[in-house]
């Protein structure tokens, strides 16, 4: 939600030819995906105490966060079809070198922490 607001704000205050590379978009190309993964892992961790009575239930519940993380990573990395490839080609045409630099320097999914 924060990433959506930041993108909306950027688009309303910058020229259409500028590409967002600020806010959460500075740290990852897909901040919404990172948020979804954090939510799924958080829900799992929140429910671990109720699942510890049964190891099979604990393992089965872990499938949710593992599945969503794998699915979103494969999609973000462009390994699950051509949707992102087509979008990348269009973005390259629209934003040019700025977009290429962004793609080369910004992690696909896992953010690079600023204090590293």
C-alpha cells in the first residue's frame, strides 16, 4: 500500500517520462511482492504457537509462505512467463537509460538495506 501511494505521488508530481526510483522503489523493484511475502511469513510466525502441537500441521502451514515466496520470486525474476519481459521492453522504450540503470542497480525482490 505504501509502495502504491509512493508511485501515485511520484506520477502526480513528476513528468511522465521520469521513472520512479525513490522511496521503497529505491530498495527493490517489487516492493508490493516483498510486502506480500512479509505478510505471509508474519501470519505463519503468529500461528506457530498453535501449530506446535503437531509437527505435520506445522510443516503443512509452512507451505503457504514458501509457496508464495517462490511464486513471487519466479514471477519477479521473469522466470514464469513473458508478462514482465513485455513490460520491461516497453519501459526501456519509454524511460531509456534511466530504466536500464534502475534494473541493473536495484535488487529484483530482496531489498538492499541502506546500512549495509
